[in-house]
């Protein structure tokens, strides 16, 4: 009983506590002793009276209210009473509301047709939009400009990334060239000072240049003719046999009428000036002199 009284006292509102404090009915601990708890009652007559006061007597077409009870489940084909639908089951409760709304529609449609109230939208009906065409055009242009700005920003970002990558590659190439040049100069200095008698760095340079040339030549060979050349070859052929066209025969071998001894032995007029004194006075290059020195040692 004490616990019940405590729970009742704890449910008092601030206004009731203030009233009890003004009367002096409060005890220590903010407890109020109530003589009798007010009973709740269902005043149906008073509610009906209030309803009749603000209720307006209008025609049904102005109110469009339909009252219907629970509807039988078409699956089970059984009338549903109050205990048939479990209020705790969300699915059953919502299906009951759905069937009740369907029954109300089936009841209201005949009454509307009887009153000649259209219930279907005409086929040529176009609803007016809340916004005007000018406003929608502005929105479309704004969205388009925003999309174009995003595309420009993305393109600029890609260009910056490509430039950054290009600069990085260029820097790496320059650093590699500087490193190779530095190594070459160090090797030459060592050779000049007599610390080393090897000229391998010259061979490496020549082999690297030759390798680059061979690689480009192989690429050209592997590439082959283009599509246009292949089409013409297929259409017109290759112009006859070319392999072995410059081979000597017995007649061409015995024919020496075009042979010139002076031209063959470089004794014609003007030939001595080209290869005579200049060829004798020509000084060998730096690399050739270095190789000759290394061989002499």
C-alpha cells in the first residue's frame, strides 16, 4: 500500500504540488496526502452535445464521408470480427485498413455517379505545373552550366596531371644524361692521368648507339607495308619478278666494253685533288689517337 501511495504521489504535476503547498498540505519530502483520487468517466451525453454544437448540416457531396466496418478477408472468405485481426500484427492491421478503404470506395463511386460527379480524369487533361516554363528554363541552364564547369575542372585536372608527369619524365631523362656524362668525364680523366688503361666506356657508347639504330631498323622492318600498299599489291601485283634481276650471265660477264681502267683505279682527271694531299695530311681523330697510344703501350 505504501508503494502504491508513493507511485500515486509521484504522478502529481507541478501545479498540484503548488496548490498543495499554498494550502499547507505538503509534508516533508514533497508528499501530498490525497483524500480521494478523482475518477475518470466517459461522458457520452456531453460529447454528443458538443458534437451537435459544431456539426454542420451539409450535403453528402460536400462532406464525402463514408463509414464502413470491418470487411471479410477474400482469401479466407470469412467475416472478420474484432478478435480476427491482431492489433499487434502490423501486416494484418494494414491489410484490414486497405480492405476497409476499398469497400468505402466501392460504396462511394455509385453515389458519385448518381449525382453526376466525374470521377475519372479526361484523356486530354494536362496539369499545370507549379513553376513556369521560364523558371524551368533557368533551372535547366543553371544545371547545364554547372555540368560544363565540372567537365572543365576535370579536364584541367587531367592536364595538370599530364604536365606533372611529363616534367617528371623529362627530369629523370636529364638526370640520367648528366649522370652518364659525369661517368664518361671521370673515366676520361682517369685515363688521362694514367689511373686506368681501359677504353671500355667508348665501346659502351658505340654499342649503345648501334643498339638504338638496330632497334629502330627492326621496328621499321617489323612494321611492314601499310593498308594502302597492301591493297595496291593485291590489286595490281608486284610488277613482275625482281629477285635475281641483277645476276650476271655468261654474256654480261664476257662483255667488258664499259670497263674504264682510269676510273677503276682512281686515276682520272680531278681525282688526285680529292684524295691525294688531303688524305695524306688528314690527322687521325682523338679516339683513334687514344687507341693507338693504348696499343703502343
